[in-house]
């Protein structure tokens, strides 16, 4: 059974940085896409970034391009999201998700971690 556990959220001032981590377990993820999504209060969940587990491209939402970096640590089965130059509008619950590369919908989700950016 796939399990995704996020960590690293918290409260930070605008302009600061945070690093989120997602620990994945339950199967071999070599053919999976790992993604980060976020949901702010009163808004729909939105895509933030994604990466192929075994290489390939990274993709970012325009709103975070140049500020956020997604990476993976194969030895620890972990996907990270380094967030810099944070803005109050980045405040949201951040979710880790995964899907097989041949599917279009992310079908495994973590429980989420809160990120709050104060102005």
C-alpha cells in the first residue's frame, strides 16, 4: 500500500525559505511521477511542481517558477520541495502526491503539511 508522509511545514516570514519533504513507501516508484500540490483556504487545490522518480524533467507552476525547486533522494525514497522567496500568497496546505507515469491523475496523496507565510 502506498504511503506518503509530508514534513517540514511551518510559519515563516515573507522572503524566507522552507524545505518540505515527502517520504514514500509501499512500492517501487521507479515508474512514478511525484508531485506537490497546494490548497489555500477557500481555493481549489492547485499543481505546484512534479518530477519523475527515475529522472526526466521537472515541471513547475508559473507562480513558483524560479523560487521553488523539486528534487528527489533515491536513497531515502524522499521527494523534496525547496521553497525560497516565499510570499504570503504561498500560504496553503501542501500535499505530496504520486501516480504511475502512464496515468493522468494523481491517485495517491499524503495528509498535507501547513505552510504559513506572514507579511
